[in-house]
């Protein structure tokens, strides 16, 4: 009688650590290796899914050299025939630890990215970058150890890293805490060191997030505990003071510089780390000045001077200053920073009585930081406009063809009032892509392009 295969896939795994440790010849006194061994066993136990498959088979024919099972499976073996001389049924089986353990050990970065799940109320870009960063660190152990030391000030012989870990919050009403990245390092003497890393790109700290993680670390058994807060943008200095937890606040630009320097210093330059650096450059994580930040602190005078130079260059390169010299009376005027922008206003063109204003929108934060005014999408704004002190509507009607021409290039008609004057046309330029490595050149070229529209327009001729 032919019987079906039977699958056993609900097998409980209990690893005899002491016996296994002897098998791999790890001595109990070697604390560093013991801790690494325990960590690996625990990690493997969490993912391993053993299975077994067997099938009963009747022995239909036996001779000195030949055995036939189920009338179909023929074995020509004297040894097997002797072993089955008094047997009428056998059980063919196969057992495996499952593919899950093997896959977990060789998961590619692309595998990490395909399996990651953005968490509720999180920015998907942050989870994506977290998986990219950790995927590289898992494969570059020396780089990982260097990053770990840089943040924790601890020398280690082994570091393990994982993402999207889940811990019961120390605050009952908060449910679960999920630090972005968890690292565990072991030193040569067997000491264990914990690191929670919270990453922010375009989001801000959650409700008491850092104090919660700090309190959670305090409850964990380790020789040292570190909480790292790494952001893309300038953030106010967090007040996390705890004698049992080291707190470190960095920018992703700092991480970029560290990785860049490590690539220069070591002979072990890797393609993966270089690709990570390229990705950080493309996503504006490599520079001190991000698209939404130009100056940190209270260096308003330096900021004003720097960007007036940008505007002066755009004024000159666009040809607008030459046009004003020929057809306008008076001097260019700069606005104070308190007006919400750094801008230049031209003297009035004689025949049209038009004036040109152009610049960059700014705002000051509560922390006294000077930053670009941004749209909801995080894009900074350049602006340019033509306005008259009076009669803008009549002038706009008279010069309708010229105004239409500018509007076809993205300008707006009389979009709003500025003090006692009315705009004839105005344009705001959203900088979707910014070259932060050559920021002054980039801004000047963008503004020059906008101003050339006005220089070429019949309105100023």
C-alpha cells in the first residue's frame, strides 16, 4: 500500500548552549567569545524553522544484492540487502533546519529594502535610509566598529546591529518603543555595550521620545549605555542628562564626514561604503548646509553679507544692473533682514516707473537660527518682482502683451501687495534640487536665470 508523505513543521527548538559551546571549543572563561556565542545562538533561535518529512515504504523484494521498495524503488546494494533482511517496512525521511536561518545570514541590502515596512506615522524616507545604512554596516564590520566607537567611546571586538526593534515602553500609556537602530558591542574583556540610535531626516522628535529611550536604556543590563540622536537638519540641543546613559547628538553630515575620512585613511576602501556616501550626497545629507538651512546660530551679519554677494552677482550676470544704469535714476537698496528676506530693490526705471525687487526669503527660529523660508514640501524660495508705486493695474493693461509673455514663463500677475506698492508681475522659484556643495554659485545661477526674463522683457526697455 502506497502511503503519503507526512510533514512535521511545528518543531520546538531548544539549543543546549553548554553542549554546543563545548562542540565549537569555546571556553567558559573567554567572556568575549561567550557573549558573542550567546548572541548568535539567540539570533539564530529566533528565526530558525526546522522541518522534517517522512514516508513509510513497504519492502516488496529482497535478495542478496537487490532490494525493491513499493515496487518502484530499486536499490542494488549487498550491504542494504543485509540490513533489511528481517525488515518489512522502512521510513524514508529528510530533516532540515529550514531556509530561514540560511536566508537571514545572507540577506542582501536589496532584500532588506524589499522586506522593510515603514512604521505608522513615520516618514518612509527615514525607514528606507535606516535599512540602507544598516545593510551596509552589517557587511562592513570594521566600519561598524568605528561608528560604534565614535558614538559610544568604547573599543569593541564584535558589534551586532539590527533595525525596527521593539521594546515595552517604561511608560505604560506609550505601549511600545521602537528605536530606529540598536547596536550591541562586546569588548575584549567581555563587557557589553548598548547603543540606541534615533534617526531624523525631515521629521522631528516624537512626544518625549528621547527621554523614553533614555529611561528604557537605564533598565537594561550592560556595562555602558549610549543614546545617539542623529538628524539631517539643525536641531536644538536636547537636554538629556543621565549619569547612567551617555547622550550624543550629531548630524548625518557628521556621519558622512566620518565615513569619508575613514575611506581616505584605510586601504580597505569598499564599494558599498562609497555607494552609501553617494546616496547621502544625492539626498543632501552630506553637507552642513541643507536645502532648508543656510546659517546656524546668530551670525546674521555674515549671512546677510554672503547672500547680498549672491544677489549682486545675479544682478550683474543677468545684465539687470547695466539696464538700470542706463534707464534708472538712483541707487540699489538692500532690505534689512527683519523684513523676512535678503533682497535688493532697483531704482525706478524712468519711463515705466517700475522697480525690480529680488532676493531670498528667510525666517528666524525661536532658537535664533537663520533659515530659509520653505514650502510644505521643504523647498526654499527665491523671488523676483516688478512693481509700481501707483497705477499698476492700468500699466499692466497697457503692457498686456509683455505681461502675458512673462506669465507664459511662470510669472504671476499682481499676486499681492508690498507695502504701498503693487506688483505688476511676481515670480517665486521653488528650488526642488539644490547643489549644497556649491551653494552660492547655485543660488546665483538660479536667480540670474530668473532676472534674465525681466532684462529681455519689453517692460524694461
